[in-house]
C-alpha cells in the first residue's frame, strides 16, 4: 500500500513539474521595414514592383522562404526581401480580409487566451484585419472588435467595393498644356468628343488608361491624352534639378503605381527633376514627363563620387539578400545593382560605414552592415559565412533521421545540408549524388573549410552519404545508424575508408 501511495505521489509531482514548464514563445506576425523597400509580385528582384513601402512601414508576414518574405501591406500581398524587415510586436493598418480556418474559433478582447471571449465563429467567416499583436490578428466583424489567433486565420486581399457610396478615390489636379485639347468619352481618338478646352484649364485626374488621363470637369467625365496634360505636382521647382535613374527605374503618368507606365529608362539615364509629389519626383526624360519614385532616382550632382577615405585590399562576401550596390557611399546615390548572400566582393576602400567594392568588374559602394570580410582574427582559413552555416546546422543536433526528410521535423543526409544552405539563399540539389555532381566546386581534403560538404561511398552507390565539415577534422550529418543528426570524426574507421571527396558551395 505504501509503495502504491509513493508511486501516486511521484506521478503527481511529475505532472506538476510538467505544468510548470513555460510555454514556448509564440511567433510574431508583425514586422516593419528598415528602409524604403520594394513590394514585388513574386520572390525575385526581376519581378514587377507592386508598390514601394516606406521605411518603418508595418506589414504582416505570411511566410518566409529563401531570403524572401510573403507579406500583406496596405491590402496588397507581395514579396519583400527579409533582410530589410525586422520583427515588430505590434502593427496596425489595412491588412485585408481574414478568413476563419477552424471551427468554433474565438474572438477575444485582447491578444491572448487569458482575455474575455467576444464571440465564437465558424469556419469561413470573413473579418476585416486591422493589425497584429504577437501571434494574434486584430479584427473587426459586425461592429465588434477583438483578436483572433493567427493559427486559425488566413489573409487575402479585400476586393474593392463596387458601390458608389463607400468608394473613395485619390484625385489629382491636371492642367491642359495644348490648345483646343479634346476630352473624349474613351481612351482613344476614335471615341466621341465630350468637349474642347484651352491651355491652362484645370481638371480633376482620377487615373490613367492607355496613355490617357481619366478626368472630370464641371460635371463632365472623360479622357484627355497624356501628351496634352500635366499632372500638377505638390511642389514645382523654379529651376529643374539634375537627376540620374537607378536600377528598376519606371516613369509613370502619375505619382502612384496605379498609373500607366510611360517608359522604363533603365539605370544611369539623365533626368530633369521639375517637382515633387509625396514620395515621387516629377521628371522629364528625353522630352517625356512623368513621375518616378524617389527610391530609384538620385537628385543632385552625380558625376563626382568622393574617393574612399581609407584604402583597403580585402576579399569579402555579401551577407544579405537583395543588397544594393550604389554609385557612392550613401543611400542618396543611384543603385548600381542588387546582390544576394554569398556573392564574392573585392573591397578596395572604406568611407564611413560604406565599403568601396567591385563585383564582376562592376564597382560601387555597399553598406558595411551587409558585407563581411573573409579573413578573421583567429587565423582560421574558414570563412565567416561558412561558420554561420555550421552554427545553423548544429541547431539541429539530435533531430530524428527521416528518410526523404528535409525539415526540422526530420532529415536524411542530403536533406540536412539542403535545408541549412536553403536558409542562406542557396538552392542545392536534393540528393547526395546530385549535390556531388552538380553543386559547388571540388576541394582537396587537406583544404577543407567549415561549411564544405563531404561525401562518402557505400556498397551500392558511388555517393551514398553526405555531411557538412565543421572544422577540427569533424563533420555533422544525419546518420541512419544513430537515427539522428550527430557529429563524427572524419578519420573514424568507416568514414575514413569510404571518403570520396568534398565540394565547396560558398
């Protein structure tokens, strides 16, 4: 009897101990931009720019993969480089529509299960999302406000209202620049004439279509050719300023991405800057007027770039994704190009917090925050990036071996290195044999550096196993024999006998 009571007491104590273990911290849905940042249609620097998010803009992160985050901003879903996003405990704004994905999901007064329940809702219920706090969405539904867990809601863009009573449209002022200019019923000369107007006539502009402005004037609505109308900036310059376009420059009919494209001039084109409207410049490029976002236009003297204040002769690599190279040592200079993590750079100098760099024959400046030197103070020949990759791999020590696995839930040998390198923007082949044949470059065993992949043969396949070298004659790998991710000596009997070669990915 005493033994039974003792067993019960021990069991109760174990349950209490388990209950006392603090819960893991919830994820954070919100983030803010650390610089003016392009929101793109897909996860690529060549993808269409949907809009430019200003520095400090609040976004909700939907997912993140290979250096890109899928985010919701101002009722628009797109992709942005995660390098320029930082977690925010709370954000607010227009974040579209949230749809309940579970059954009997509770809306609470605050962002946590300790708050009172406002209501309970079925799967498919749609709510307006006004923000995020921690892992909770701030929502509105049928006059009620509260919070719903991010685990039970998905985001989508809210369709624009077709009703006339609630729709609001941003309007602009346009001025007729020609004589006897015609307003037509449609965007083209084949449409009927609504009226004819003199130079200087001011009209309200609501948008553009096929090179024509959508306008209204004294109760009449129609279209005026963009060749004979100027959208008036908030501020006009008495003397035009010199400007130079950067990478991704687009000239539009108005100061918003909803306006038609006039031309895509490319980088390094001279422009006359004649005014400003919010975050857009009014510019003239080869006789064509339009608007260009400030993030892709450098205004002022651009021909003279100061020499680096300190001369250097170093080799480094880009430590971020979509990192910008600029013509000079500040964000006011035009963008020369975008480069991803691991790109090799030759460093020739430094001015303030900017390195003078050369990449594939192209020279410019990069912020020192996103460039790492290859050498270090320890004398180790391994690169800093390689050490970072090894440190990431070590986080998964003890993770179960799962055949075909390539996630923290379980790895096979090639799945481990595939996943870890993927966190740094590298896309490796999925199988060990394919990695050995295709990825990186061969290195000798006596030249191994942290982060290099090491390959082994077995009795069936010339390449049957892969791991990652971590230094000091050891490598980390997902072991079938041990059933988990472990660290092993390269000179241990089996692996020394079956060692086939190594590849350097960085």
